[in-house]
C-alpha cells in the first residue's frame, strides 16, 4: 500500500508564507498526479493545485499568483509554497496522490493552515 504524509501547516498572520510538503511512500511504481485540496468548515473540499509527473500544473483561481506547486519525482514528494496568505485560505489541506498503473487514489490525513487577520 501507499502512505501519504503532509507537513508544514501552522498558524500564520495574513500576508505571511508557509510551505507544505507531502511524501508518498510504500510499494508502488511511481505517482501520476500529485496535488493539494483544502476544506474549510461547512464547505466542500476543493482543489487548490495539482501537478502531473511531467510538470503540468493547475491552480484554483483563488490562489493563482500566490501559491506555487512543485514536485520531486525521485522522492515522490510534492510541495505547495503559499505566499501572501489570506484569512480565506484557512482550511485543512489534504495531499492527494494517484499511483501509476493501479490508478489508485491516496490521501493524507490533512494539515491545518490557519491565517489570522
């Protein structure tokens, strides 16, 4: 199986920055898409950004220009650099990975990001 673990969440003031990291580990033949989703209380989980193995990226309109997603294929790790954070970014951020060949989806446990005004 695959284990997915996020880190880097925390409390930050508006305008500050955080960098989230996520690593997929276990017995598998690489990862296709890796990405970040977030869910605030009372709201649906939404895509923040994702990145394919060849580097193609997709961003939610609300974070475009402020967040940057990147990955290290050798380490099966994805990063989310979050700059100019706003209180509206407050949510639990979840890492998502899709394994090659099996096409199974794997999710991390989530990491809390809280942005104070």
